[in-house]
C-alpha cells in the first residue's frame, strides 16, 4: 500500500484519505466518526488547505494492521 506521508517539524501526518486506507475503512465517514469521538485528532497546518492526522495516532488505533 502506497501512503503519502507529510513530515512537518519532525512529526509525520497523513490526510483523512490516507488514514482511511491505513485503517481499512471503505469511506471517510468512519474516519469522521473517529474524529468526532475523539479517537483521532485533526490538525490544520498553516499554509496547507488540508486537514491532517498524526500518523502515530493512526498507528496506535486498534484497527491499524487489520486485513
């Protein structure tokens, strides 16, 4: 699986779309649900018009590495 990772100030981030792939969800609604429940945090990085999620948070989620 090819995942685009952005590194900002030594912290790795992924987009919601990439988080969806890493957690094996079929659509973004599941990621939105995790954000709403506080299981994932969205960061708005100045200069980027995209909301990002820390890769460490995605890797620490219980669905990570499920096939």
